[in-house]
C-alpha cells in the first residue's frame, strides 16, 4: 500500500528512501515503548512515595501499614519485562495516616 505525505496541501507519494527511513523511525519508536512505559510508571511511583516521605522523618513513627505500602511501591517495578506487564500494574492503596 503506498504511503503519502502532504506538502503545501498537495498529497504526494513518498519515495522508497523516505519509506525506509519512516519504517526505521517507527521501528525505533515501537522498540522504545517499554522504556517509555517504565519511565512513566517510575515517575508515578516516585510521586506516591514522595507524598509520604514526611512520615519517614526521624521524629515520626511510621505505622506498619505505611511501611508495607511504601515497600510495595518500591517493589512495584520488580519482574516487569513487557509493555503489557507495565500496563497491568495495580498500585497499592494508601493507608490512612
């Protein structure tokens, strides 16, 4: 199936070289999907941990439930090897403070 580009409102079929370059770009994008998903997961996880960092100060006593919650967040990326694994992650519920 031919592929096209639009230049100045005119639809033009791309050349073989352009198709090869575009296919390579798409392949590289698809190969990076896992890394992008993991980065987003880590960002969300880090934000959730940061929300409870004040409870880990030396003048605070952290509950066992909060300790378990924070450890579950730290462990959430363990064993993830595919995009589907990352998309299936369910974050633990934050306990009452």
